[in-house]
C-alpha cells in the first residue's frame, strides 16, 4: 500500500470520527429529553466499551453500585440497559415484557439466522408467534418428547459405554491411584447433545459409532463447533459500524460461509428424507414437512 493510500485511510477514519462526534453532540439534548437512566462518561465512537473488563459481570456490578440499579450504557453505537435489581428485572419480563420482546439484530448473524427469521432472534410479531406455536406443538410438545425418549436414553447409554471403554483401555495393567482416565466432560456433553438433537431431527448420529456418512458428519461437526465459537464471542463490527466500512469483517465473513454450508446440509437432509419415502416416522423433519 502506498503512502497516499495510507493517508486516504487515515483521512477517512478522521472524517468518520468527526462526523460521529458531531452527531453525538447534535443529539445530546434530544437524548436528555428521553429521561435516560444514569450513565458513566462515554467516549466518542466506542461509547463505554473502554470500561468493559473481564470478568464482565463484575465490571457491570461495579458500575451498577456507582450509578444505580438501572444503568444506561452504549457499546459502540448500540444502546444497552443494565438492570441489576431482581425486582426491576421481574418487572421487565412481566409488567413491561412487551417493551423488551424484540431482539437486537446484529449484522454478523443476519445470514446465519436467515435474515433474522430464527425464533431466537426474530422480533415479536405474527412470524415469531407462528414459529413459537410450531415449536411448542410440533417439536417440543410432551407427546413428541415422549416419542423420542428412547433416543435420549440410547445416547446417554452409548456415552456411558464409551467412557467406560476409554477408562478400561487406559487402565490396563495399572493399579490403585493410577487407574484413572482424564475426560473432557464439556466436549463429551456437547457430543451427547448434538447426537440427541440430530437423531431427533434427522435420524442421524454425528459422534461415536454407527455413523452413515463419515465425510458429511465430519463437515457438520466442524461447522457446528466453529459456529458456536463465533457466536459465543463478541464481534467488534456489530458495535462499531466503522469497521464494516473499512472492510474489517472477519467474523461476519466466516458466519456467512457457515450460513451457506448449513443451508446446503439442511437441503441435503431434506432430500435424503424425501428419497427414503419418509420411513423414519419419529424424526422432526417428517413432522415439519407435513405442516
């Protein structure tokens, strides 16, 4: 990159920063009229992001101790309300639940949530009520869960068997305190949960033995693990739009790629189910396709 290109980038950043400062001060009086909760001093562009330190819950607790049970923060361009009182939190989810029913639409998850149509991120309205009813009556009803209870029992039994086999192989010839095997329980429980879900949804296992398509299961496992690692972390571009303007969209690009991969795999599962003539009656794909 030439010196001229660097200068252009710095000038662009400076102009964007100046614009943000002007807009902040231009709307300052307007925000005051909204009677916002107390708030710590904020910086231009980043808001209160500079105050956030690990562990986050302790940082928010210290801010609440200083400014009260309801505190207004700004994570970059995103307004955040911190409620640290149990009674006030109860009011937020009971008396005023409609005011808090909508979800924040983060740009990084737009594609992977199918344009914010997923039940977890969809705004309250006819669409959300419809998919919630489908989830309650067709997926998570007592009858459906009872019908798939053998799947959960079988997967738990299989995990226990694999743990025993792992210990048995590692402890051969050992005695006393040496007869122990370290286990990454977090990973094992993740595998158990994914196997239960995918067996109930598509009739396929993705960990352990008796897997039908090794290549497909490997791709799916890697995609799911990458997805949780990305959505479990805070993406700076969701709070600082200037990063998207500058092309710094690493996490978003990865999530967009995963969205396309999930669409491809989901369509493949549906096609396979249709070709089989819907023989696996207990799986969720059958129930959803019959709606």
